[in-house]
């Protein structure tokens, strides 16, 4: 049985195939922004050709599993290419979406005296009030006025809305009114995408629930259309296997569930990489890792401590809050396609604008003319012009120099110096983002190993580590397909949550047990529909808690399965105190504790991904010398003749002292002078500071 993972990024579509023998094979194709399914099938065709098969033959295996991550939903939200959305809300609460608990535009500095008003995804004339009311106890005090729903639907029809979000007060406790309104909307609005808050995020806090549901509705039509087109195209190609979608929460789920809860695909691609980082960290016996992924458009960062992938429910995507549990992967606009420009102070900046996949950096020769990071890498000599993607693409240094001239000439710089400035600037942007994340959490960045992925990551990773003083860098064998590698390590499953909202002294344990039982039953049902046997399902409980009076909460994972009684409750409270002290260096055992949300994570039991061992080297690394090439390591010194090694010939145990470059088909590893590179037994490149 083969397992395939496909990550559709901004520039390239990456594919990994884990074959029956445990070997992993990597493939890349350009992303096709107008129709991502074309790039998807193109990269699958490359994989099929590698195994000596036509694509329909390759896809006809009933045991074939494909896990697919995509930035489609995220990009649709960020670029504004979303559906026209209508909102049905409890009468008197339609402006919850715009008031949004006082949040101003999150991407506007507080020093801006002219803060532009927030523009909600649903304009006010499409936010319609419905007479109904459910109390905080779950009791329905005002039954749904169905005539209001029908009247609202008629108006939304006239306005030609493409999606509808139904958000009523306290529907997380009792979705009766919301469920009936949902039924009416789906019956009357044929062809529209309709969703409700109890399906998307059944927890308390109105704004967070309303915002997340509206985002799901806004990206729902484009997501549903894409998934439908993809399944149709795979069906035409005789696909007989199973297709899973990667969720932003760090797990994979069915296509049907992903279409129903489109917001779950937000941050789908970047969420996969940390799972791969943990697996790679095992090779050097560390679980304190900084996972970074430098693609064509962005630089995604995740700080992993004690082997735990961090999640957050305060996810701002553009100006919209997505309050679902998503993997905490902050990003900055610094990638291989990031464009260099001159700011008002006459200084070179890089990003966040990107050349993307079409036309791409100038050196691609596809019509791009703006100077990008990749153009600078080529001019500096770090990137091979004749071996990009193993020779599939020939890069033009002349076009790269011409593009860089746009920032060099106004500043009176020569082309190499301008290229070096672009290179060091983008490295500083990435290093600053990592410092910001580690400092905010109170950690010394030098205590973490850096795991570098992405097409451009191995080229820049060593220099970023040198800026930060990080002593060890792991560049995986499949760095160029890093997110796709992470998908091979992800779990099939789903997160569930229900609100408790009670002080310890008032808690109803019967209700708590009932909520856990309901979520666990739903988890078994969802995974059972995916063909996972009951004995193969793993359930993990957790509870979000806080001290009374606190604004933020702490996730406590030490929650036992089975019946929770007084003794179990006490152990959970003690676990909360310990976790609070671990995070914030203090605890308040005399303060009343508040229980907020009960959570269940249901996953399929799976063994750790086996990594094929590499043969031990029988000769020195000099035997793998491929060529020498002039490279600019220091403008004051000029271009220096530098050794270039053939990565395909390197074996376990080989050591290479920097400065040097290692070329593989899909990636280029740059080893700065301050580091020595060793090859481990699974073909990771380990850079150790000398």
C-alpha cells in the first residue's frame, strides 16, 4: 500500500510517495494558481512515471492513500476572493460581528492616528435579525420564528448571496433553533453554501463563534468547488483509493468533513511541517525544536518544546479571527519569491510582496521582472543555474542581474553588493521573527535545534542560525518537500470541544461526564465512517481552565478517561496548578478555579514513520566533490572559489567543513564557514557550529 502526500504551495506543488518497501520518493511541479488541480495531477503524473506506470494505473490501487494540504482557503481569505455572505443572527445581535469585543484592525500599528474602520466580511444590510432566544442554561425561551427565516432567505435570494452563516445565541448548549433555521436555509437556498455555528465551533463566546462561522461560510463555496473538481478529476483518472485533507489543527480528515467545515482548512499546509520536525528531532535525541519552512512566498515558524506542537485559538488571518484550535505557526512574508524594494528611507527591504508561481522570480524566465530573493541567491553563486530542480529548469543569471539592477542603480550599488544586501536583509527578517516568538514565550533561542525546510530554507538556514547563535541545524533529506513530509507523520482524526463554564465549587460532574461521553461517541462515529476499527481509535481528553478573574486560559492535558468523580476532579485541579506554574512561574492554590471548555482529540492509532537507513560512507567527502563555483560570501573579499558537493553521492558519516554547498535534485544546502556539516544515517544534513 502506497501513501502519498501532496502540498500545494504558492510556488510549487510538492509530492512524497511512501512505497511498500518503506522508501520515500520526492517530486515537485509548478503550482498552477488558475486551477490548482492541474499542478496536483501534474506532480502525481511525475510520481506515476517514476514507478513505470501511467497515471490511471497508479491511481487505480484501492489501497492508495492521499493526504492533501492546500493554502486555497487561506489565500482566498487573505486576497478577498471570497463568497458574498449573508448572516442570520439572534435579533438584536447582528452587530456582534462588527463590534468584535473592541478589537481594532490587528494589522494597524497603535501609533497610527487614522486607524481605518474594520470592514466585516458581511455588510450590515446582509446581517439579518431572527426572533428566537436560547438562555445561557440551554433553555429555549423564544421558539424560532420560522417566518423571519423565510423572509430573510427571500431577501438573501434577491441579493444573490452565495453563502449563509447561521449564528444564534447559546446554540453551543442547545442548537435546536439554529438547526431548524439551517434546515430551512438549505431547503430554500439551493446551490448556496449554508453553515451554522453549532457545526463549526460549538463553544461559548459569541464573537469568536460568529467570526469563525462567517469565515467558514466565506471560503466555503471556493473550497467546496475545489474539492468537487478535484474528486471529479481524480475519478476521471480511475482513482480508487482514499483522499484525506490536512486540517489547520494538525490532523487529516475526510473530504466531506472538510467541505462541511471549510474553515478547518485554514493554514492547512503550514500546519503539517511541525509533525515532521518532531520525527526528525528524534534522530538527534532532542524534542526542543524550532521548525521553519521557507517556501516561495512565506517563512513559517513553529517553536516546539518537549515534543508538543503548540496550538492556539486566537488565529488572525488577515483581519478575521478564526477561533478554532490551529497549529501555532506564525509566518512572515519572506520566501524565495519575495520581492526586494526601496523604502522611503532609501533602504532595501524584502517582502511581503511575492513573485509567486506565475510569473515567479525573474531568473525563471517566465516574464517576472522584479528582483526576488531567488535572483539574489543565483547572482551570489549559491544557487546553481544549470541544476535547479535537478536540471528541469534552467535559470537565467542575466535576467536575475537585470532585475536586481532595479534596486542597485538608484542606490549606487553594484549588482553583487545589492544581491548580498537582499540576501542578508531577508535573513534578518526571518531571524527577527524567530527572536520575537522565542522571547515572547520566555525561551532562549540557542537552547533549540533548528529544523529547516522549504525549497529555499536549506540555502538560507545556516546563515539564519549563525545570526541567532543556534548551535545545531537539521536539514532533512526531504527539506524541499517539508510540509509534505510532515503530512506523512500526521494523525487521522479530529478535535471536539464543548463548553462547561463553571467554577469548581459549582461544577456539575454529571454534565461534564455527559459532555465527554458525547464527544467520544462522536469521535468514534467520525473515525468509524473513515473505516477505522474501534480498537484502532485513540481518545485523549483535555480541559481549558483558568483562575477566576483571569482573561486567558490554560490547556490541561492530564484528564483521565472514564468517569470523572471527586478524586479525579482534584487531580485535574492539581494538574492545572502545575501547568500554570510551568508556563508563568507561579501558581495560586488558594484561588478558585474555573472550568471553560472540555476537549477530546480522537485519532487513529499509528506507528511512527520508518525512515530508510543510508549506507555508511567508505570514502572521504572529497570523493563526492562535484565542481567548484565562485560564490560571494563577503563583499569585502569578493567572489571565492567554493567547493560544491553532489548530495546524491554523499553517505552516512561524511563530513564537510564550510564554506561549501551541497546540491541535490530538489534542494541546495549552503554550509557557512562557521559550521561543519555531517550526514546522518537517514540522510539528514546536520550543521554543527564549530
